C-alpha cells in the first residue's frame, strides 16, 4: 500500500446530534476528505467489531485523499461513548482536531432509541420500557434476539452521559484541538455553525448556501414486522455486505446482492417526528440527567438552563 496520510480530524459524537448532516456538508468542501463509510468505528472495538480490523485496512479508506485535502477524517459517533476510542485516537495522531456535537441528553436518548428500533438492534418499541430494563440488559438479560451488536448500545443513560464523556475528552485532548457545537444552535442557524467550524479548521469558506435536511427521524408502517426483518438483515445479511465492501476496498471478500432488502425498506419506511414523551417521564429524565447537564454547563461555560425546564419538546 502506498504511503497514506493519517486522518487528522474526527467527529467523535454524539449520536443523534447532527453529525451526519455536518459530515455531508463538510464532504463537499475542496479541502476536506471524509471517509466512506462515515463511521468505520476502527477505534471503538469495545462497542462493536468494525469492518476494518487492521490499520492498513482502515487507512485504505483515505487512499483517495490528495494534496488539496488539508483535512482527512471520519465521523464515528460512538468514539465519545467508547471507553477506549479517545485514548487510541490521541496515540494514533496527537495533533488531531476533534469535533463534538452535543444535544439535550433527554431528546438524544429518545432519538437514539428510535434509531436503535429503526436499525433492528432494539426490539422494545416503547422507550419507557426500554429505559426501565437497562439494568437487566447490562447484566445480560432481556436482550434482543439475533443482534450481533453490543448491549452497550441499548444502555440509553450511559450512551447519553455527555457531561462525563466530555470531561474524559478534555482530560485526553488539549482544549484548543476540540470544537464543540450545540445541536440547538446548529438547527437554528446551520450556516453560522458551519462557518464557525471552518474557522476552527482554518479553512476558507466554500460558499455553501444550501443545507438540506439529512438523516431525519424514520420509522415503520408495521413496526413489529419491520423489527423482525431488520434483525434478520443484521444477523444474516450484514456479514455478507461487509465482505462485499471489503472486497471493493481491499480485493478480499465476496459479492452479494442488495436489491430485495432495499425494495422492502422503501415499502415499509415512513419519515417524520416520533411520539412525544409523557410529561411525567420527561420530568423523570430531567432528574436522571440533571447532574450530567450541570457538569457539561460547567465544563463548557454554556447556559443550559432550558434543558432543565419543565416541558417536553
């Protein structure tokens, strides 16, 4: 393999906080090269087994980057949550720039549950019940069948403990190498937050004026049927897909088909907002995340009082 530059920027999280949209906006900048897939997960093997096991395979994702690309990077959103990813990234490239997008953990947890249901990883449709069985799941009970993913993805409170996660990040990387983006600000003025990020990276404006909606909430017409189909896909089809992708990138692997599954998805997927939380459960989650929100507020100097207001969004 030719000499390939190491990635020098990472969007490390948090899930359901705008990272996919920001990645797609950055992807077209002439001085940025972003991996495809966006989330190779190479440094978070404690969360799930990544497709690219060796550093050589991982670096093959960036082989097409050229001298025009000041930054080459990726956006694996589990890195912030992972116990091992951040130290590994620091060791891999001590000068790397880190981008973190953060969201009210109450809304984040609700959205993450929807994402897990949509992906066939979560079999419990009711978020309140899924929340209530986290202790069981941490001890290996009440887990979904036919899931090859770590149960840690279903520990919604731990996934969304963004105050504690940011504290760990700040202990590992210098503050001047990290750029934080508040999801609320990103939604209210996307262009402003995009420009602020470019300035952090010391990159010129690429004159982007359109910021289309990307990765909106998705659900199913028939959730139970869809979950079963998704689980089957995860259990049987994903390994074959990974082999096919590995062949494309490294020459090793097998070819597989994808048309039938895409047809099924088009028929059963619907887009739109999720059902709101019950006010009582929302208040309960405010208590659950209060210390995390106050910690994040102290660490970053942000005013996050509105996240603790007695209302649902």
